[in-house]
C-alpha cells in the first residue's frame, strides 16, 4: 500500500467516524465538503508523507477550480 493510499484510507476512516458514511476514495478528493475536510486533515498532519500529502492537497485544490 502506498503512502497516498494510506493517507486516503486514514481520511476515509476519520470522515466516516465524523458521520459521513457516503465518503469514498473517489469523492474524498472531489466532493466539496469531503475534500475540504480531508484537505484540513492533511494540512494538520503534514509531517508523515509530506510529499504525498502536498500532492493530495494540490489535487484537491485543482478540483476546487473545476
């Protein structure tokens, strides 16, 4: 499992614990609410997998402009 996959899986677990059962590995990067919450989580935890976290943040930001 890649660091990217681990970060996404951690985000999925957190969002589901916060009461968002419909979040998936696809919509966590594109859905307005899910992606903003995931981005916030990534920004708070940039220490581990810094490069991968930054890439995910950039991907989320590029989806925000679409």
